[in-house]
C-alpha cells in the first residue's frame, strides 16, 4: 500500500510541477520583434501574447 501511495504522489508531482510552457507576458519583452520570435517558437504555449489572434504578438510594443 505504501508503494502505491508513493507512486501516486510522485506521479501527481510530475503532472503539476512540469508545465511545458514558460509563463510570458508582453511586459517580459522590450520590442514587438522579441515577443514575435517567442510567440512563433511555440504558438500554443505563447498564445496569450497574441490577444486578438491575428498572428502578431504584443502589438503595442515598439517594433524595434
């Protein structure tokens, strides 16, 4: 029984603690170009950088 509890605990820690996506917001970037590069590296992870879903990340940031 102890082994089963340990395995459950270990599996739940792995599932909760290892998010494949790093949390990023537009405030983490100085330029739109930097944000765009991150967004394009994994559009599923960083979809929050493109709020209006038009393919451009953090449009309010300076271009360069």
